[in-house]
């Protein structure tokens, strides 16, 4: 019986998520309502509220659904990547952008960013920021392994480098989803340019 209840709950949540995604796309986040989402998914407004609390909760649940399995995908991708900081960052950023667009369009990602920004100190945004920390840690671990393999100097702090690389690509990711014109290859070239400029400065100041 418990298994049946869980399946019914999963089915309702899936219907709510599908209805919410469609309404956010058609009407925009602000104009979509809990009542409209409930009606479109065939459940009550109370049910939607009990599962997600608010529209923002639904929106970030869509992100969580989108990011299921992303950490494992990144770790697998970076395992076969050359021991080169630029190539690792490019592979990481490419995987993030491709994965992000598999289930959610850019317009929804813009709504996600706006919601997280507006609720940065709220429990609503905690799962989003927790995921960011997990994603940054993937790069931190890769930098540490590269250092162990002799591909990075001992003077480099893998924690600092990994997080810096994450924040750089994250800024470019936001730029990517905020523009309908920007393509993945455009962003990857910009990241190459960013890193090339930074490494050139480092090379000059180290001589």
C-alpha cells in the first residue's frame, strides 16, 4: 500500500512539474498561478502547495530534476579529459550548458536565476546553492588530481583554483542563458579567451 501511495505521489509531482513548465513558458513565471498549475495538472491547489510550497519551489524543483545525475556525468567526462586547466574547464562548461538545455529552455533558466537572486537568503534557494557547491567541488577534486599527477605546481591551491574556475564558467553560463543569440561554441571561445588572458598575465608576472 505504501508503494502505491509513493507511486501516486510521484505521478502527481510529475504532472505538476510538466504543467508548471508549460505555464512558465506560455505565460511567464509572474503570470503563472498555483491555481492554474493545479488545474492543468489535475490536482488541487492545496496539493501543489503541500508538495512545493510556492511557485519558486516548483521552479527550483524543475532545476533539481534537470540536474539529477549531472555530478556523475561531469566526473565521467573529466576523467578522460587532458590534464590541462583550460581543456578541463571547457569540458566542464560544455557539459553544464548541454545538460542545462536538455530539459529546460533558456527562458526558464532566466526565471530560475531571477528567483534565486530575489530569494538568496531564503530556504527556497538553498538547494540551488548546495548544487553550486557540489559542482565547484568537482573542479576542486580534478585540480587536486592534476596536482598529484604533476600537471599543476605544488604552489597552486587546488581548492582556490577549482572554485575560481567554477565561478568564471558560471558567470559565462548566466551570460549564455540570458541571450537567445549566444551559442555554446560562442561561450566556450569566450572562456578560452578569459583563461588565455589570465594565464598570460600570470606568465608575465612570474618572470
